[in-house]
C-alpha cells in the first residue's frame, strides 16, 4: 500500500534565512570538533546559547 505524501509548503525567505544560519552554525561546530573535540564544541555552543538567553554580548566591542 502506497501512502500519499502531504504536500510540503515551500520555505519562505525567512525559513531559508534561518536554514542558512543553522548551516553556518553546523559548519563552525564541525570545525571546532575537528580542532578541539566534542566537549569544547558543546561548551562553546552552550555558553553562546546562555549568553543569548541572558542578553549578554557574544563578542567584545572593538
């Protein structure tokens, strides 16, 4: 029996932008893992998420 697939809506511009950022984060995470291991990459991503949640700056002003 073949199940009919529900039509997937086409991603809009905002969805494509979000996907692009997710891809960038993934690429950075892969480079961090390759250079310093999973524990380092996990720690950096957790700290970044915490800073975002707390409204703290992620980079120092120049």
